């Protein structure tokens, strides 16, 4: 598995520079490759569906590709699930044994249905609780009830206008996997098309983690008088994990009701119960590998801004993402990931996130939000801005010309 395999090499093969300046990492490379060649003769290596570029030429006998899809088994062209009623759940895949899901694709009709109110859940190894639970749109990188193109290492929303969504996250399981959706839109979902591709194995690679994803959302109110927020008080929480594993990605959806720059919030991470930040950031746009208050669409495999506000200043909605492919955040007992809403939490922001990580075993998630709790704030427009001005003018001398820069 790409993430686990790569992180193992980093842990085993990297060391501090010794005297003379030669890195132990390079001294160890021959031994690493020797070990890999020896492992190729074992049953475990033969069952390892590593899809990294350097592994594409390696023949691994014993692997079997499997697919569960909405294909019409009669041979006709009605390749969809039909008429999923409001409140109804449908199981997309119920797989027994061991394997690794490596590709999910889906699209829906009617095309204007709210993907923020279709819930996707994934259950690993026969557990009664999901280890993935998120609204469909936000999971795949589509914020709010919107459609737009999005490309990244792990997830994509493809033309036409983001109406087809794809995941390439690898999702191992040893005792079965179940994926379901629930329609909470208030409408009938007429057609649901999908592929779920996986590799069937006899055993999993050693230490194969379980994939997790958690959706959170909250309107964060402005807090005054907090110029020094060392403890992360009132920060927005995007990850609250118990167990061992590593964090690999976040989709961050923010709606600002103000025209001023919203992104001075620092990311603060608390690893294994730390009381002060184990990792501290310098600002929201810095956390997402950008700079200077960006307002342009940009997509790179590991980070980007696929949706930016096109209103006055920074008023409105922005979506940014970051995948920790080369730099996972490791934890042994717990991980709490947070970010400020404005400098020292001095701004009111509507924030929603989906966090992605691998854990040593399939674990339950924090309590899922209800439909009402997921309901996003309305967009601010010209009427609201005019009302702000009128309220401001009331506090000024009405006998003077009030321009706005007083």
C-alpha cells in the first residue's frame, strides 16, 4: 500500500547526518532493496498491490481484480440504481474476505440534487460502526451544494462541471467491507451510477492500516481579546482521533460573511495528548501551501484552491485542500488537528472539513452531524452590505456627508 509502504521506508532509511556529512539513509539503501527482493518471494509480498510508480513493473502473482458496479446484469444499458427514496439506504458493495479498494467512481441524476445531503459510509472488517462517514459531495472535494472541477492526487471531480467524482485512496480490509449511501435530500434520487474496484488478496501487507474519513462543520463565532492563542482555545477541530496511525489529507470549505481576508488562522496539531501544539502554523493559506491571500483557482496533486470566492474582497465561499503524501502526520496514541478562524479566532466563519487518515485498526468516528447541523449559512449579498452601511451611518454625524472611510 502506497502510504504505508512509503512511510516505512522513511522511518527505516532516514537518519541524522553522521560525522563527515554522509547520510545513513543512502548507506542503508542497498540493504532496503535486498530486503525487498527477498520479500518478493514470500506470500505477503505477492499479495501486496502496491501501485507506486516504481512498483508497476513488479509482477505479483495471486492478485485478482474485482469490481462491483451499477452495470445492468441483463446486458441492457440501464446501468444504474434506480429510485432511492428520501430516507432510504442502499448498500453499494458488501465484500467478504480480504482486499484493498483502490478506485471508486460515481455520478447521480438528477444532476442538481444536493450532494451535501447524500451520506456515504464505509465499514471495515465486519464492524457495526462506519470508519468513513461524510456527505458525498464534501468527501469527494465538492463543497456546499455546488458542482465544479477538482483534481488532486487522491480525489477528483471531473467534467462535466464536477458531476463525476472519483477516489484513488487505497482502502484495505481483512474481514470484509461494506459501503452504503443514505438519501437525506428530501427528494428521490432517480439514478445512481458507480464503480467500486478492488484487489482480492489472501493476506494483507504487514501493518496495513484502515482508511478513515470524518466530516465536521461548525459556524465559528468571533472571539475578541485573544491575541495570544497558545492553547488553541476555541479553534475549529478538523481531526479528533484516538489510536495509532497517520494523517494523510484534508478538504477545507470556508464561507466568510465578511469582505476582509479570512485566512490568518494558524493550524495547531496536538499529538499523543500534548497540551501545547506539537506542530504550529503561520496562517491558513500557508497551511495550504499558498501565500498572500489567494483568490485564483489552482490545483496541484498535493494542494490547491479548486473553488475561490468571486465576490467583493474575500466575501463568500472558498475550498482548499492539502494531502500529506510525502509528509504524513504520525501519531501513536491520539491526534487532535485544529485551526483558528481568523487571527486568534477573531472572525466569524462557516467552516466544514473532511479529514482523511489511516489507523492501525478500524475505529469508530465522532458522532455524525444531523441534516440540520450540516445546513450551511446563506450567502451574503448586496442587500446585507447596504444594511451594514446603514447601521454604521447611524453612529456617525448625519449632518455630514458620510463616505465610508471615516
